[in-house]
C-alpha cells in the first residue's frame, strides 16, 4: 500500500490503513431467514479471507437466533460446511443463502 498524504490515518513511514483496508477483496452475501414467512434478509459484506463461520454467527445474531444451532443452505437446499473462507463459499455457491435455525433443520420441529 502507499502513503496518502491527506489521510489522517497515515503516519510518515507507515502504510496507510485506509488504502490497506480498501485493497482487500470483499464478498457480499444476502442471507435470508428461511424460518419466517416474511423471509427477512440481511446483506453482509466481508473480506474474502474471513471465516464463513463468523459470517454465520453474525447473521444469526442479527436475526436473534442461536448461531450454534443454525444451518446455512443454498437456495437449492444444499447444506454448507461453514469451516471455509467466505470467498470459497461465494465462489462455490454464490451470494444468495438461507439461514435455518436448528428447530427447523430436518423438518422436525421442537
């Protein structure tokens, strides 16, 4: 990264934090809460190298569901292994995903 003279983050001899953050490639996901009739969704944008598990946790907390008992699937119903990077998930499955709280996983309600 380069030094940006007008950047308040920059200090002489140090890399610019703003240009470093802007240089990281990002991916965006539209995550829909599949258990609600209204199909609410959140759009999150994260660095490609972010752990997808963190994305799942964040989305679940935004929807006020338990992240440790939630699953993420594609619109085609394919379950995702969250132990990958966000970039890998995006490349394999795209941006549109669904979050399912565990009481809805497998169709057996509690």
